[in-house]
C-alpha cells in the first residue's frame, strides 16, 4: 500500500515538474522570438 502511494506521488511530481518546465521553456522561446522581431524592426 505504502509503495503504491509513493509511486503515484513520484509520478505526479514528475508530471508537475515536466509541465512547469514546458511552460517555462515555451515562455523563453516566445520572449526570444519577440526580441528577434523587435531587432528586425529596428534594423528596417
């Protein structure tokens, strides 16, 4: 019983971590694209 609960808990933590990392990664990519767009507009 205890082992099953521990396994489920670890799985939930891993999913939450992967979700958070994905969100942060997407945020950085979006910010990078915006910076690149602004740089291109500045050069034009």
